[in-house]
């Protein structure tokens, strides 16, 4: 195990970058980052609306990749 100190913005940037990768490859890692990072964010610095938007952005990127040129026609 290692400890890495990152700002909230840096963690969010990493999550967005990971979201551009194939879902199967990164979903467990994204969840692990979220599980470990959220409890560390002080309540007065939490922004549930922004976190919800990040979640929607992540889903949009993942869904966009699913509709790419290599995806089967539905």
C-alpha cells in the first residue's frame, strides 16, 4: 500500500481521465478511489451537486464510448 496526497480537483481530474477508458478496465478502480476519498473530504468542503454532476459526466463519457464506431448497432 502507498499513500498519495492529492487535492480534490486532482482526484476529480484522475476520475475523469479514467472514465475515458473502457468501463470494464477502470470501474473497480474508480469505485475504490471514491470509497477511499469521499470520507476524507471535510463536510464543509463537500459539494454534493458537483459530485452528482461528476457522476453524470462519468456516465456520459462511459456511455459515449459504448456508442463508438466499434459498438454493435442496436
